């Protein structure tokens, strides 16, 4: 059997030449990766589905709502727009809420809206109970998508600013750097293109939303059964929930400041949207597991703040009969919340129209 | 830690840098040994004890074999090594298989037997390092090599480039290389890095993308039509070749970048014009190991025709079982054994060099190999039967299919593979300016990374 031998390299290497070769290789790698990023990335699910639907009528929408499941399950555009139109305010809203939406994901949604420049879009509403990024969804397309250089920086910085415990911080940083590297290297883009060659219908069918709902989905229709589990647990512990509501009423005006990362991300979001010419409303939803947020001013960095987290002013939003679980309202509760929100928005939009 | 993972590249960059910064050969070897144990611990730290115990036992046996003059005692020592290594392998890999087979057989005979299968975790690479370790003691017994110091032998067993999935390296080929410090000036980076990139592309860009197609088909072959069976089985041939040879390429390349030669493990096996030739090109380190330590030990071709065929058949049968603890692997090995016997009976030359007919024989051999792969891949004999009927007898009632464009893609891959073996292209690679080589490698890695599916798949051979 003939053994292959390693051909000899010849002359000794100085340190400059290898440095030059490494630089050439890195530049070629980065340049090629940038080109490969033009290949469409895989559909990540709900947010892509919402953008597909939004873009079909993009120039008609006047207001976009960005938030977590507290927007996804609570903001009923049909109700809000109906009330606003009855008050003489032209309105077509789109619900960009997504369960577990994190701050950097909200930034990506805002960036896409800014890039698309829909003709009629004037106002962006940002819900403040967004999630801090965690490594929980490491590996998901949705997790990779937001790991641009600035968002990765802010996510890693958060672990220091908020003094995360050592092991958690290490794991978090590792996950962020890995995701950043994968995104920058366009990992999976060519693979995804090959998969589309032989697998016309992906494993998770592309999410089809109800076009009449403009992004809203009832929590009762959540497909995996996780919501139903939370519902059953909630019904068994209504007493504990009612105690917490009474405690919240007694707390009254007591508030808590936003954590540094959330505050920074909110400020960045507001700045970016306002620089692009949008009016921004910062919205606090009722969330019994949280203390009300202390906004430094009714107007945060040029944005209007609005809170629906008031058990005294809005007792219906804490009525267990309207709740599906501790945090989420059912469909009826979402309609009630949307109607209450619409009344407040009507005042704001009429005032803006006069201005 | 897979070779295609970023953390391996980081690990190797650190090990490589420290290795070449150190001048002392002894310290380099200690560094490599520590790195190898750390690499293995990254898979499962519990089995570090196992690899250490196996190393200690075989090192002691090696020394005793060298010192002992009494042939009966020498035979006892080498038997100890073989029994310990095969015992370890047999327990971790085959215990449950034998228990379940015994229960099935006794039930078939009408003698119900109750036996408890154990929850045994298979140590990664056990089939490789036990065989490698045994080759050391057997070669000392045969006078083909001499015992080495504990450090050298430990590094030989645990050397991380080839620890978990080969190639199976012979002691007499590797240990002499540990005797002197490797020189950085002798390392060919364009060859090593180029080979690593080729391996990376094969594993991450080709095998990992083809795997879901194969998995989908083999999960329920009856649901697919005949064309789908041809596509899936052909692509499995691609997958297993690219997965395993890709890993071997990366192993050989990482060793080369440290200054060590591991020897070729694959030589374009699908261009073989007979099954005999196929086994001289496929998993060369295993096939030669089986030839030297099993086939020859059984008697080889020295006992007449019947014994030659018996030895050949047993070697292939056990070779099949080595790949996995399942009857489908045994069937696979048996089929190869029978076909090799048939080729011997027909006087087939290993490589048929009869002009255009050679290409016909290459296609025939590839077809036969694909048929046998069915049994290798199928998770049960029932599944193997369904696939066999569709692939060979063109019988299937299923309606699902795959785009035929995939066959063109396969053709393109085969073309690229053939081109890559052209001496002209290989010479071109060695003469390109280094900066251009660096840029090609950089761009090549970017394409390979982009072709890597986002969720990593383990190497197929890591189960063995």
C-alpha cells in the first residue's frame, strides 16, 4: 500500500508572511460570508408570517404594535380601529406582537419597518414587558437573526451591567458570541437553499394568519397546549391571583424603575424610530407578576408613555373571569383591553391631528 | 466536540500554537496527551478511566511480551490484552445485543427466557481505540514493533485527531514519529489546510445536508415510490462516504498540521471496479487491520480454498458486527463476504482495466455497494426489506417522492470528486501563489460554513 506523505513546505517562515496569509484568508472569508448573507435566511416563523401579511397592505397601515405575547394576545386591531374610526381618527393597525419577543428582536422589527417605509405608517407602539435575551432559544433561526454586532454587544454588556452570576454570564456570553459568529458567517444559508430544493414544504408549515385579524391571535387558539396547561393551573389558583390583585391595588402608585438593559434598549428603540420620523408610544400592559414601571417622565426621550397597569382605574383588566391565565387575558378580555386602549389613543391621535 | 464545530477550531488553534511554541519533544507530547484527554473528556469524562485502564494494561502487556522469552507465557500475555480489549468492547457495545438476541432466539425455540438489558452508555470511539491498542500488543508479539515508554504509548492510544473515529493507526507507523521533535518547516500548510477544508466540506456541507433526505426515506420507505428509493439509497452512499471520509480527512489534516502522518483512509472507493478493489479503497485502516489481525490469524489463504473462503467470510461478518450491534450490520458484512468469495471464484482482478468496460464495472460495483448499504442504514430487517424491494425489484406502493434534480446534483458531486483526483489539479494546488491559496481557503471555508445546517449532526461513525 502506498503511503501518502506530507509534501514538505521548504523554507522557514518569518512571522510577517503567515500574518499576511491569515489576513488574506480572513478577508476572503468575511467577504464571501457577506455575499452569502444575501441568500434568504430560513423562515423563522411568526414574525416572518406577520411581515408577509403586513407587506401585502403595508401602505395602508397607520399604527404598528410591537411587543411580547401581551401584544400578540391582547391587541385586537379590529376593535382599536373600530373605536378610533368612530372617533373620527383614521386608523389601520397591525399587531407585531410575538410570544417571548426580546428587546433586540423588537429592534429588528423596528429596523424592518424603517427600511420598508410604509407610506401611511405614523405611529409605533412599543410594549415594555419585552424579554431580556437568554440562551434558551440558542440555535433557533429567530435567535440567530437578531445577533448583529450592536445587539450582541448590548446583550453581552447586560450580563455585566446587571451583574449576572458568573456561570450564567459565561454561558450567556458563549451563546451570544456563537450566535453572532453563526449569523456573521451566514451559517446555514446555503444549506437552507438546498433544503428548499428538495423540501418544498418545511417541517413547520409556514404560519398562516387570519388576514382579518391583522396579527392578533386568541390565546385560546394557541396550538401547542402550553397555554391550556397554564389556564388549568390558573383556574385552580384563582384565590392566589385575587390576593395578588388586591396587593397590587394597595401598592397603588408604587413603581419600580426599568432595569438598565431594558431602559437602554427602550431608549435606543425610541431614538431610532423617532429619527425615522415615527411617533412612538411606550405602552405598559397589565402584568400581575411585575411591579408597575417607573417612567422618568410622561414623555420618555420624546415618546409618549401610557400605562394600562392600573387595577383601580381598569379593574376589568384584572378580573379573573376575563383572564386565561395569570398574565394573559382571554379573547373577551383582549377585546375589553383594546377598547379601553382605543379610548386613550383617540385622545392622543386627535391631539396630534390638531397639532 | 466535532471537528466541524467552532469550539474544536478554537481548541485546535490553542493546542497547535502551544505545541509549536514549545521546543522540547517531551513537553510537546505531554501537551498533546493532556489535550487528547481533554478532547475525550469533552465527549464524556466518565470514560477517561476506561481509556486510561486500557492504556495501562496494554502498556504493561507490551513490556512483558518484550521481556518474556517463553512462547507459552508470551501467548498468555497477548491473549490477556486481546481478552481485556475485546471484553471492554463486548460489554459496552454488544452486551444488550447478545441478551436481546438470546431472548429472541429462545422464544423462537419455544423456551421463553427472561433477561434484563442494561442501560449501557457506549463510550465514544471504543471500537477504534481498543483495536488500535490491540494492534500494539499483537505487533510486539509478532516481533514487528518494540515497546515504547508510557508517555509515547499513551499518546498513541489517545491522540485526539484519530481517537474517536479513526483512522486506526498502527503502532509501528506512528510510534517512531514520536521519537523526534516534529519541525514546523516540514509542515505543508496548503496541503493540511486544504485537506481539512475538503473534509469539512464533505462532512458539514454534503453529508449533513443529505442526511435529512435519507432519514425521511428510511423512517418510512413504504410511503415513498421507487424513484425515491433510488435517490435516497444513492444519497446514503454519498452521505456515508462524505461523513466518514470527511472526518478522516480532517483527522489526517490536523495530525499533519502537528507534523504527524496518519496515512490515507479512503482512496475514491466508489471508483472501484470490483468489490475486492472497493475494500482496498474504503476504510483502509480497518480493512487492513481486519486482514492482518483477524483474517491472517484465522489462517488467511494458507489452508486451501474452503478455509480461505471461510476466513474471508468470517472476517467480513465480524467486520460488519464491528460497525454496530444489530443484525442488519451482520447481514451487511455477510453480503460483502459472499460477494468477495464470488469474485474470488470468478477470478476477478481487483481493478479491471479493460478500457470503457472498466466504467461499466465501476457502475456495477457502485450499484452492488448501494444495495448492501441498504442493510447498513436500515434500522431493522423489516425496513431493509422494504427498501430492498423498492431499490432492486422496483416494487413500491408508496407515492411520496423527491425531486429528480437531486440525481443531477449527485452527478455533479461525482464529477467534482473525479476532477479532484486529477493529477493536473492536484499539481495546480501545489503551485498556486500562497496568498491566492490563503484567499481560496478563506472563501472555501465561508462557503462550507454557509452550507452547514444550523443544528449540528454527530458523525455517523461515532456510534462505533
